[in-house]
């Protein structure tokens, strides 16, 4: 749910070198996993809880940092975090459950349940909402809602009236475009079809059924072990801005623990909650109008980690950022929950934990000293595609990378021709092609298949 960036962690590709099956079975020590958390988390600041499980066995559970900095309460593995957009897979599963009960069809026109919501004479189905192909605008991009209304009391129907003011930016089925509005609409459809409130359906028909005792619909109620959420400003670490949790609703309102998320995904994939046929629909990329495939199913993204297919989602909401994924081929589940929306990096933590579990080698991001002349020879603009370029500059003995008009990122040399991004798993090498032109090979999230960019003359 975090503004504009709650995408699923969606175009994530981690292609790292693999080792033999025998080596992959090697037991990884708890200390080795703990080291990953420690590399991202300040023990005296906001932190993270994490879990890694495989074949039904928990390989690792850990937590580091503070659940409440003011009271000096440390995070524990049973600390409760806001999930942000990980909520969407619960909302999607609830819709599928209702479809299995015959209370709706995912091919229904949404006007059967929300007759007054405008779709500009287009037929928008429940499946379009689930797959982010509805063309309906994303309300978290509305400055007025985000800056003024988010902390205020509201009702679901009042929210939908506000959301109805936004024109549709795309034709239905034209593209996958992330829409939190679509998932709030799904929350409303659950209420109409089930004749229960969204919180009641999720808590009674999912959480209680699966024994997820530490999972809740967010609100102002007192919750034991709830972690406080933090942000970082020019003043340092501060309490996160307020949000009324009705606003995220079916798009990002749930709270949970790493243990409960592990219970959840084991149940989801095994046929305990929904049929395996329905689960397959949730994790199958949706087809667009032109028959091309998106990278999203129903509430879950589909992407690659190393040579494996992965299924997962991330989330961001005031004070919290989260990430979780499942690798079917290795029956491996990883979830990381962070109680700061500014510090830490649950996506990178989750990737590194998975790399540990699968015994995958990763580069050593260690800075070396290069001469100014060597650095300057690699500076310049590199054409990523027809519309975008990445520019390298060397200023006051610091090297920067900037994509178009975006932020300047500090980069550090790790070999004669390669640089890594501080606090990131991304890096690039500069090589010469057969024509003697310099080429930047960019490796995103440790992929072994680079994205090349040719240096401009």
C-alpha cells in the first residue's frame, strides 16, 4: 500500500549461479542467517522479523531491532506487523473461496455488486480487479486523498464515492496497471457476496480456520505484541504518520506475524483453504487483450529467482515494508516484515535469506580504490533504451549513477570495471563490445543475465 511503490515487488529477477543438489541440502547455521539481518538492521532502531521454511520445516526464524524504540522493547519473531499489500493475496483468496461456494463468479461484471461505480461503459470483471487489468485508477496516487484524507475516519461506501471521481487511465484488459482501488472494490464485493463485513470474513473464514491467532484486520483495537511503525526524516527516526486503516481495506489493511504467514502460504498452496485448481488460477499470469501475458495472477506476482519460478508480493504502508515469496520447485517460503518504511530492505533481506537456504553464491560487494583516470574513462551516458539513459558522473571524489532525471545514487567500484550501489544488490560492469564501444551490463538484484546499455558518443 505504500504510495506508488506498492507494486509487487513485481518485476523481481534474481538469477544467481547455482551449485549441485547435494550442496543445496547443506545445513545453514542460524548464525549465517542472523548475519543477513544484522547487515541491514540497527539493533537499536526499527528492525525486521524473518522466517524461512522448506518442506514444512522451519529452517530459520529470527528478529532484530526494536518493536518500540521509546520503550526499548525488542522485536520478537511473534511481533505483529502491518502487512501492506501482502493483504491482497488474502483478499484474492477470499474471492476465490466465495466463487467455490457459488456466491459469485470471477467472470462477473463488477456492477452486479457495485452498480454505481463508474467504468466508462467498459465491462470490468472481478478477474480484472484481481489481476490489476481493470484500467481503474489507483487512489494512492491522488495527492488530496494521500495527504489529507488518509488519517481521517471514513466508511467503505464513502471511500468508493471518492474513488469514483478518478477517470480510468487505461482500457480494461489493455495492460497490468497496479490499482489499490481495485482491491478496495474487491473488499466491497466480498461484503456483498458473503453478507459479512470484510474484517469478519477474513478473520472468521481464514484466520480462525487456519489457526492464525496473531493475524488481524488493522484498526485502533489493542493488539498484544503489535510493533510500532517508524519513518526516517531529516530529524532522524520518527513515529510513522497516522493512517485510518479503513482506507487500505482489501488492498492493505491486515496485520500478521512471520509464523502466521508461513501457516497461511502452506495452507494456500496445499489445498487446505481453496482447491489446488483455484490456487493454480491465483498463481497463473493473467492474459491481456492482445494475448500477451502479464506477470501477475490473482493477488500474487509471478517472477524468477535464480533459475526458479517464484510467487510472491511485497507491501508498504505507513511505518512498515514487507516482502514474501514462495519457490515451488524447492518448496521454499521466505517472509520478511520490517517496522520502518524508510530503513531496512525486506526484499533484499528475503533474497539473501533464500540464497543462504539454497546455498547460492552471491558477489562480495566490497569497495576497492581505483585511480581517478580509470573512473573517469568509464563516466558518461549509457543508452538503456530509446527513451531512457543512465549517466555516470565523478564529482568531488564520489561516483554517482543517475537514471534520466531521477535520484543520483552513490556507486562504489568493486573491480577495475564494475560498480555496486550502496545498500543495494544491484551492480554493473563496463566492457567493450566488438566495435570497441563501451557497454554497461546492468545486473538487477543479482541477476546473471544483464541489461546492456551502449555508451553514447
